[in-house]
């Protein structure tokens, strides 16, 4: 009986997860792709472990999502620039907290476009 209950709960959980994954909005999918491209470009400049690249990808996804929200809410308003800078500061703080000050600076420096 317990075995059937575990199987039933597992199937229920998997069904719920598949619905959530398929119900992602196109903006979320775009943000995830953007974060993946960001990490790919970053890995050309510095060496990252799989774990670290996944963390950076998640941080960048949140950063991109926050910037999209700022663009929608504050575009063409006086506080637009300040809100974008605030979102970037939050992203930078997350990097520092996760990787330490020196490594975060290295990641930020490597992520800037070369002119």
C-alpha cells in the first residue's frame, strides 16, 4: 500500500512540474536563453565550474527579469535610470555574496563587452 502511495505521489509531483515547465511565459523563456548566452560568453573569458555557471545563470535570469519589469513600469519616466541601476546593484551584490568580492569583480569585468 505504501509503495502505491509513493508512486501516486511521485506521478502527481511530476505531472505538476511538467505543467509548470510548459506554462512558462515567453518572457521567462527569453530571459533564460539570454542568461544562458551570457554564461556562454562569460566562459570564453574566464573558467567556471558547472556549479558556478549554473548559479550565475540563475542570478542573470533574475537580473534580466528585473530589468524587463523596470522597462515596463518606468520607461519614459525620470526614475527609469535609477531603477535600472538599482536592479544591477542587486545583481552585483548577489554575485559578491555567492562568490566573494574578488571573484565577483572578475566575473563583472569579464562580462563587459570589449570595444
